[in-house]
C-alpha cells in the first residue's frame, strides 16, 4: 500500500510540474505574438487592424 501511495504522489507531482511547464511555454509564445503584433502596429500606424 505504501508503494502505491508513493507512486500516486509521484504521478501527481509529475503531472503538476509538466502542466506548469506547458502553461509557461504556451503563455510565453502567446506573449511574444501579442508583443510582435503590437510593435508592428505602432511601426505602421496607417494600417487598419
């Protein structure tokens, strides 16, 4: 029973850390996309968005 409980906690932490890393990567790429779009808009103010 102790081995099963340890394995469940290990699985929980792996999923938690993996999810946090995946979320960080997705948010980072989204932020870079928004920043690039914002920068392009300010370089060309006559372009309609």
